């Protein structure tokens, strides 16, 4: 009995979109330094015989809350009216951390030698690559520098979905002058890549919410690619299991051609899906 096996190279589908980061204003606590001692200018009211001591009203009076001799009293005599806006000073963000280029190279092929006959599908946990940034420009630069490059032409995507298809089968005579396939094994392993923006107090809360929605929508788009990959893996498996007897001299080539034609069809289906969804934009994967 003869056998055959093969592994399809990783196919990549993804989506690229840059996004906006705005710095957040944080409150800088302003310490009010108070006067040490009481000012001596006072207005003395007429003596009230009902009191044992005269009633005294002090101007520029400050409560003493403690401190060192370096503290100084407030320089204004009038307090801000109730409800007046508080001026906040933006703190300077710390030096931006440099991201590290991600070395993810796509999902590994399933080892069919240890697999049972039939279809084996594995969807890896999402692989996240880390980026940093307080501004749009910084975040864009870090994606360009550190997103994994899975394609030979170096295309820069924000998110990826890729697969690796492997197969093996035996074939032998059916006793009627033709050969049939047996012990057919098909392995489909799928990997997804998404960006992870380091949380920061310097990022505007509105942007943080938009970023979360963006990544969730991007994941929804990539899951559409995952579904297509799984759909076509099941389709290929069904065709191999129902492969009709063929001439023994050409059955291996015929079966291999069938697999490769379905891979082309899968790639086309993924391309069409990207076109129809504008790479996820119609699914909400847009951050203005």
C-alpha cells in the first residue's frame, strides 16, 4: 500500500487600521500653604457687657494645618466662588516604551503521525502583540515596527488570521484494477493575531472605550476567517473520504490536485470576505 502526505503553506488574511490616541488630563493636587501665626490687624467691636471677652473678627484669617517653616500663606484674600471650575494641569507622560518586534510566524502544522484518521482541527488561543503609545502617530509607528510579518511581501496588518493545512492518506488496489484512498487524515490549524495596547492613565477614557470596541469588532471580523477555514477543511475531508476509485498510476496526483484546488477556493473565499466587509470596516472595526 502506498501513501502520500503534504502541508500547505500558511495563508494570511488580515485587517489594518490606525487609530487615535489622546492624552488625558490628570489632576495635580495643589497644596495650599498657610500662614503661620495670626495677622495682627483687627477690627475691635464695642464691648458687649454680656460677654466676658470682646468679640473679635479677623481679616485674612487662615486655618493652620501644619507644615514646615518653608510653607507660605495664600497670596489672595478672596476664595473661589462655589461651583467655579477647577483648573487641571496636564502631566507630562513618561518616556514612551519601545515595543519589541513580534516573532510570531503563524500556526504550526498538526502532527498527523499521532492523529487518528479523519479531520483534526485546532484553533490556537489568540496571539497578542504588545504596542505602546499616547498619540496616534506613536501607536501607528509601533504597529509598523512590531506587528508580526507573516507574508513574504511584508504587508503590515493590524490583525491576522492564518491557517496551515496538512494531509496524509494511503492508497491501494481495490481488486478491480483501480485504487482507492484509505486512512485519510487532514489537519487544519488556525491562528489569530490581534494588537494589545498597553493601558495608560495618559490615554483619554473616550479613546480607551473606542479602542476596546475596535479590537472586539476586529476579532469578530477575524472569526469570520476562522469559520471559512473550518468550513473548507470539512469540505476537503468529505471529498477525500468519498474519493472515487481511480487509476492507480494517477490517484495520488488526482487527490493532491483536488486538495490544492480547494485551497485556492478557500483563499478566494477569504479574499471575497475581506472585500465584502472592507476588511472589517462594515462590521464596526473602525476607529475614527
